[in-house]
C-alpha cells in the first residue's frame, strides 16, 4: 500500500495522488491542501489527517477525509473513521 505525506510531495500533486492509496496530511497543512482533498476522489486516493495538538476545524473538506486522528472527535462529522490514539498509519486500511 503506497502512502505519502502531503508536505513531502515535491512533484506534481495530482500525478502523485493517482498512484497513492493514502495521502497523509498534517493538521497544519490542511489549509494548503485544498487541491488534494478536492481531487482525491477523482484520483482514487484516500485522505488521512493527523490533527493532534490542534483543534480540528470542521468544514467542507470533511467529506473528503476518510481517516482523522485527533485529540477530541467532537465536531468531526462526515468523516469515515475518527480515532484518538496511536499513529495515523496504524489505522489506515
């Protein structure tokens, strides 16, 4: 299963997403990752967000997030799986 962190992608994001199973995004990178969560479904890529240490701001991007790792799951509606323990890669499928 191929995964990559959003902040480490230096080539064309859309091209990279087409070969990924999971794109992992740090909470602080979510505002910069609009293109990622907008095109994830078209590119066949699942999105996982690690927002530990910060408050998760619910929004339209919730519909594109399949896995959320956070300190507190309150307000994270519309996300397939919300977890509060372990590491992000421990919960991907």
